C-alpha cells in the first residue's frame, strides 16, 4: 500500500495523472474537495488496481505550498475514513512524507473491493486529471467489478433467494433517500434493479439475486434466509439465568425494524433511582444510560458473524447487570489483546455498517465503545467489561447503584 519515495515523487510531478490530486492546504473548500477526491480514487474507474494519492501541501503545478504539516492536520485527514460521509468506508492511510524536499501530508487510497463508493450520496470518479460525478454507464461499470473480487460475507448472494424476497416499498421509501443525493434520485434513467445493484442489495443487474445485505436490510423474510438474524432479549428477576423470567422476545425483522424494536425494549425496562440523601433536592438517575446500551447493541449487530452460525445476538438483563453476547470473535486488525483500544477498529460486515449509517442508526464509525464508556462513567456505572473470545464477544454492563 505504501508507495516508495521515487513513486511518490513521480506521481507528484505527473500533472496529468488520474491517480493523484494536489491541494495547497486543508482549509476553505479543500476538506470537501479532498473527500470527493478520496471517493473518486477509491472507485478507480480507469481500472488501475493501484493506490491513488491525495497530496496536501502541493500546488496545482506540483510545487510545495509550504503549509505546515501538524499532528492536528494528520488527525483531521484520518477522520475522513470514519466520519461517515464516504460510504462504504474507504481503505486509506495518512502520513507525513517528503516531496521535493518539503514535508507534505499524503493520503493513500486503495481501490474499493465493492464499488461504487459515494460521498454524500454521489459517486465521484477520475477522468484524467479531472474529478467528476459518475453517470449511469460509469456506475454500471463499477457495479460489474464487484463480481470479480473476494467479497465480504454481507455481499455474498443468497443462491436460493429471488428478487421477490426484497421489499421494493421499503427500499424506495426508507433506504434510497439516505443512500443517494436528491439530484441523483431525480435521474430517471436508473432502473429498480440498477439502484438495488448500486446499493449492493443484489449481486448484479444481470443476476438479480439478493445478497445477505439486501436480505437483512430490505428483505421480506430476513430470518428465513439468514436464521441467525435476530436478537434474543431476556429480562430476569435475579442475578442468574435460572431466575424468574420478567420478559422475553425474539426481536427479528428487517434491520431498521430490529434496531427500532430493541430500542423500545430497552426503553421499557430502564428504571430510575432516586437519591434524596445527597442534597436538599432529589436526584434522579437511570440505572443504565439509554444511549450507552444502544451503542453496545448496535455495535454487536454491526460486528457479529452472520456466517456458519444460527446463534442470535443475546441481550440478557439480570437484576444487577446486562450481558450482550455477540457471535463472532474479534476480526481483522482487532485481536483479543487489543480489543477496545481507541482508534483500533475493523469491519467484518462493512456494507451492513454502511446501511446502519444510511438508516440513521450510526452517525460516526469507530466511536461506539468509547461513547458507551463515557456515558456509563457520566451516569455512575462501572466501566463496561469486555471478554473477547475466538467465537464470541461478551460485554457486561453493571448497574449504577
């Protein structure tokens, strides 16, 4: 992924290259244009199958602008990957390098495994040294490339499913508005199948077989086709599994329905403690902060394994704690040893994560655990306990007292 110094110099000097873009700084309208450039390079319409570069600190003619490359700038550039504006998340790195004897910031972008990649609902591409918005033919080319890559499980086709297993009404009324920019939606030359393919809900226009993602997000019978796609909710009146059952439910349906229904379950069972000893005015505090639990259960749905298992996500509410068990252990660069460390995240289901962002259940990637920790601390709960294993991850949240 990392280019040599000579390769970097060559790209900086090649003013007609469609693999490089230069910006004098990261101020003004540059943050917007840099994100568009990252999106375009990830789409790799020319088919180079090689990384593209965005230089921060070079003028249009390739000469250094003299901008100072600070740690704050590098952090801001790294945030491009996880701020949720580019979907699916680009594979990229940010570093400080020397070009023409001066320091510049370098964003290295790898071609996406599952194009098209969009920024704010628009598909950007490179045509020579120019950046542009893809037309319908460009998107068809990008869609076609997915069949020739090693795709993650959430994009695998379900061989025995048909187009009738997807809800067109749900796709068009609930999903499209978040997935595409309004001006793209207004274009009438994209068929239903083309839009499904662009959103990775089917394998391709020519072979409109629903993917795992399509089934989970807009399927008419998600659990029939992916048996593990539900949450087992259990509320107990005691600290052990043999305690009397207060409430239980198998929370299933399409992704948006599952997330909405589990939110309703959590809200219904959260209770509030009243403290009249600490001050003249009574203080009320929930035993668990709602948003912290939402972050943890959504994290489990996003990162769980849907492959080779029938196990659901388990949400078990004891009298003194809550346990969330997520099928599938740590993935990618996340290991049992570094699990939960800030800044370390990887995605077993990257396109399911994108769908959660489109539906409004995720605002930003990679911050769920950190947010839950902060909210629990603010509420007076002990820190969440994480027990990652090869086959699952157990999260334990203790009740605030």
